[in-house]
C-alpha cells in the first residue's frame, strides 16, 4: 500500500513537473517541430510495447484478467523508473547538462533521480521496525536487498546512458545535415559567382572584336552584333538553371567560334567537330572559357596558328578536347586575366566531383586540354 501511494504521488508530481516544464518551454520560445513530435511518439510507442508485451503474452496464454493485471503491475514496477529516467535524460539532463560539459552536475542529478525513483524498493527495509510482524533481517535477506538495489542502479544508469547516446546520435545527424545544407548553399553561391565572372569576361573580349571589325567591314560588324545578341540572350536567360540541354550549349559554342574567327587572319586554322547523339543536360557555359582561352593564347598575327575543338558523346560519357598553338602573353599584356582555365576546373570540381577526368599539357608549342565526364 505505501508503494502504491508513493507511485500515485510521484505520478502527480510528474504531471505537475511536465506542466511546469511546458510553461518554461513557452517562456523560452523553444521551437518544437513535427520531427520532434514524431520522435516523442516513436519513443512512447517503444516504451508502451515494453510495458504491455508481457501482460499481453500472459493474457493470450491464460485468458485470465487477474493474472494479466498482476503481470502488468510487475512489469510496471520494474520499468516505470527506467522509463522516467530515460525521458528525463533524453529531454533535460542530456541536452542541458551533459552536452554543455556539466558532467558532475549531470551525474549528481541522475543519482538523485534514480535514488528518488527507487525509494519504494528500500522503503520497507528502512521502516522495518515500524511494520508489525516484520521478520528480522538475515544475511541472505541483506544480500538479496543489496543485490536488487545494485541491479536497479545499474539498470537505470544503463538506461540513462542509452538516452544520452540516442540524443547524441540525433544531434550529430542534425549537425551533419546542417553542414551539408550549408555546404550546398556555399556551392551554389560559388557557382553563381564563377558564372557571373565568366559572362563579363566573355562580353568584354567579344565587344573588343566587334569594335575592331567596324573599321574593316561594317556589314560584317552588323551581322556580328546580331550574333552577339543571340549569344547574350542565351547567356542571360537560358543559363539561369543548374543544367541546360547540351544542344543549346553546342549551338552557343558554334556561334561563339564563328564570331571569334572574324578576328583571325589567313594564317589561322580553326577546325571543330561536334558529335552529340542525345540531348543530355550539362552545366551551362562549362567549356566556353576554354574556347575563349584558345583564341586568346593560340592565335598570332604573324605566325601560323591552329585551333582544334572537339565535343563527342559516347554512351554515358562526354569528351571535350581543345588543342591550340601556344603563344604566351607578355607580362604587360592584360587582354586576358588568365582565370578561364581555373574557373572551368573549379566548376567541374563543384558540380562533377568524382565524375570527371582532367588532362592538361603543353607539348611542341601545342596546348592540350581534355575533359572526360560522366553524364
């Protein structure tokens, strides 16, 4: 009877404590998400299953309600304390003490909680002198008492460790997800920065070409302006997505090469080969900096120059090759910033990490770059 009264008092205390904790949460303006609610429900389901597994098995085997009730109260007496210890550690002691490096206070609070929850277990032994017809304690009875007490302490400490471990795993997963989200946002911002860096660079050089052409052939310059208008329309309105159809990229590169060939003389040989079988999606303006770089550093006004550009698709693989004669710019020549190759490689690393191969070399005054990527 004293144990039942104590359990009833403790249940009332838990309700009052929970209400007080709810008020504290409201004052602290802690945001409770749907995931938090589902997590609480999942844990309650597990504990309900633990509490009712044996009584249900007893009812199925005996069909006796009295035996079922007895089985339930035995299980309740064993596991209601670990259940309270679990939830207190999971929602209070773990987050607010253990993970904030207040380990001694965490241990002390757990000891007080476990001793307080196990009070009915040793209540009879502490008050045996006040209980009529209580037999004297024998050695075996004392051994049984201390063994049971130690078992309860170990069980509750183990449950507290499980609660803290699960909370740690959930927090680690949450932090990992946040880091992945932050990394994704950083990658998107860096890609936008790289693409914005490409577009003005391309525009600057193309306008210089048309400006030079106006003095030589006004009609050709007018056609070039129309081509430039198409190129800018594509660069501004079609490339605002993470990926674009490769057919649009091929058309863009062909128009760009045609426009850049206007600045070349008869000593320059420009050959292209585009063999795209399927209209797959790739990152926008991915190869344009390499083509721009070929015209900037591969063309000489008084020496033979060669530019060979190839784009070929083989099943799930895309191959881009650009070969050009290598005429390094003078140190005081600022016609190009030299960021094209670095930007392209950085974009490849951000968007196709582990899915591409990069080859780059200079042999016999020929610059060679080859990109093989999975699509």
